[in-house]
C-alpha cells in the first residue's frame, strides 16, 4: 500500500503541476516545487516535456540545483545544463560532495570543468581528481573521500574530544575509521560504540575488523551485492596497498541498484540505457532502429520456415489460424526461463554444475507445462475444427516448443554471457526467434505429416 500511495502522490503532483503550467500561473508551481526534495524534483523534471521542464527548472531554488542535477538521467541533465549560465553551474557544483561532483563534472563542457576546478581549494581538487581517475561504475568512482580517521593507539576519550573539536562531521557518518601511520586501513569504530565504551579503552580494543574493505577497482554491481550481503550502511574503500581512500554510503548504493534495475528493464525491450521518457523523437528512433532491424532479420528467418510449408497452408487453412498460438506460448515460456537465468547470472548465482541443475529443472517445467497446455489447446482445436489430426498436431507442437523454449531460455543467456554479450539486451531476441522458428516448424511439420500423408 505504501508504494501505491507514493506513486499516486507523484501522479497527483504531476497533474497539478501540468495544470498550473498550462494556465500560465507560476506561483503555484514554485510553491509546489519548493516543497519537494531534490530527488523528488529530479523525478518530476524527468516526467515533463522539454519546454515545461525548463520552465520548472528555472523555479528551483538555486541551493538545490546541484543535488537535482545529480538525481536526473544523463539526457535530462544535459538539457538542464544547456539552460544554465556558467556562474550558475559553478555555484551548483560548489554545493556537492566529491562523489556527486564527479558524476556531474563528466557532463560539463571542458571550459566549465576548468572553472569548477579553479573554484575549489587544493585539497578538494586533488580529491576530485583522485575519484575521477577511476573507471565509471567502480567503487573508486562511488566513494566519497570525506571521512574521519583516527589512530589505533589512542583512547576512546581522545577520539571523542577530537570529534567535539571538529564540530561537524561529514554527511552520513556512522563510523570513524582506524588507520596506521601509513594511512592503511585497520578497522572501524561505530559512533554508538564510541558513545557507550569506556573512555579509557584504546581504540584497537573497540574497533570492528570483521567487515573487509572494498577495493577501489570493484565494480558497482559487486559493491551493491557486498552491501546487501553484510547489511551495511557504509563501507571503507582502499587501494591495492590497503591505503584508505574514502567510503561508500548506502544512499549511493541505492542509486546503483535503481540504475541497474532501470537499465535491465530498458535492455529487455531493446532500448538504450540512457533513453528517457521524453528523449527527442529523432534520437530515440535512431537508437531503437538498430534492434528493430535485428528483429526484422529474425522475422524473415521465421517467415522462411513458414514458406517451406506453403502447400500445407493452402490445403488446410486451420493450420494458419492456429499457428500463432504455438509460437506465442513458446515465446512466453522462453522469456520466463530466460528472465530467471539472466537474474541468476547477474547475481552470481549460476556457475558450473548448478547451470546443469537449472537446465534440468526448466526442461521438466517445459515438459509439464507443454503437456498441460497441449491438452487444453488440442481440446479447443478439436471443438473448433472437429478434426482429431489437427488437434494432435497442435498438441504435439505445444509439447515440443515449450520444451525447446525452456532449453533456449537457459542456454541462450549463458552462451551470450560467455561470449561477453549482455544477455539482458540480446537474449530476448534470440530466444523469441528460436521459439518462433521451432514453433512454426514443429506445428506445420506435424500438420503436414498427419494431414497430407
């Protein structure tokens, strides 16, 4: 219910905003926008066509500009940046943490990157350059170098006095990190432990060493899995020499999970990962045309199979009427098996022997579903056309195609991954082609054997 309420509220906000924009009354728009968080404003901007988006963007509080830019997709961010003055962009960048600033800087024109760097002090500029030195979608790019470090040989009381002297802690701080003289990571101490521990206890007695740090080269997907496996709120990031570089917090991991989920949904439909709701039509057309072209080629393959049974189709019209049923059922069964397999591959749950176990299970499911729906469809065909041979042909084809759909649903994504091809992107087209071709071939082949012998 909570999810439904949240999305209903977002839909109401969008409706109110659209009505106010259409009426030309910007006062209500400004009031509505200023009640939202930067993330909510980002979602709202992504929901608007370009013209309305720029109007609303001009009403956003300047203090929120940087955070909003971080919370929108690449294409929307580019459209907003084009509408900003250089001074506005530099001011927006100054409000961001280093990890968020690293995401924004990549989309800025070169001369503005120089302006942003000039506006930063030496320490923060070096921190930003360090984060940018790591590949995108790695722990090094996700990390925030702003953290609190202490030595292992001091007492809890010394650390507490140090924290009071600082007066302010980095955002989302829930641990202080223990390092050696060479700044190598030794462990971490929760703030709750500092508050409740014996003031005279040395830090090396109260620090937590159970959770291993994350290497800077670790992929963002593995970072998200590490957080999920260990129920982390934050985690330290180290280099190859175990030198502490920064920390990753759970809010960054949530963004990673959300982006991965969106990319998976888009890729299953053959859409580009950065295509937004209101991507310009010409650009969207170019991106989609590639996969539509691939799909057209596979359709010709299926059509060529049908063409081999032209004589049977001319003699028995019922075959043409029933033919789409077999292909459709096989396609759905194949995509079900493929979705489960792609998920297992993405989560690292499939490797070695358990692939054979999954394949065996899915083949059994395919056979059982094939037998079940063969009876249903064959009975319907018998009632419809009154011909038991047609009924037998479609029943047999249903069993064959659902069995092959299960086979393709497992083997295709596994094979594509081994070929270094994203199975979420290409898998659905290949699996659908297999089920279409084999569905048509098995049904028309059986129909020809039984009815035209």
